[in-house]
């Protein structure tokens, strides 16, 4: 499919770093580790793996928050649209319809046609 390469872009770095870590564990278990391998695992592979884990965590948190926000966008208001949700929030906050904030938001919602 068209999106398979996107999954591989995420999957290949994780798998390759994990394979290097497993090789390092196997070499240490067999008592065949050397200075260069230990240095590469300690100062290159492990920090990159930790960085990938942090980026994956932050990305998944962002995607989850975006999905929840998107799902809630059509839940409010009389007409069950994102515009209705914004108007419901404005009404719940008690903003005066003649205030500058309310008019600015209404101007933006109605695509600058007010």
C-alpha cells in the first residue's frame, strides 16, 4: 500500500537499534565483548534508542490528544458541529456577544464573512 513506507520509516530504526542491543547482550553473555563494541553500544546505540523511545512517546501522546480533541469537536452546540461546539463554550463562559473576543471568534468561525 501507499502508507507502508511510513511504517517502515518508524519500524526500521527501532528494530535495528534493538538488534544491536541484543547483539551486545549476546556478546557480553559469551564474554566476547570488545572496547569498540562496548563504546558504540554505550555512547551511540543506547542514547539513540532512548531518544527514539522519547520521540515515540511524545508522538503518541500528541496523536492521542489530537484524536480526543477531534472527536470532541462535534459533540456540542445545538447543531452538533465544530462551530456549535465553539459557540457552546463561549456561552458557557458567559462572554457577552458584543465583546471584542466574542466578535473576533465569531468572525473566525464564520470564515471571515461577518
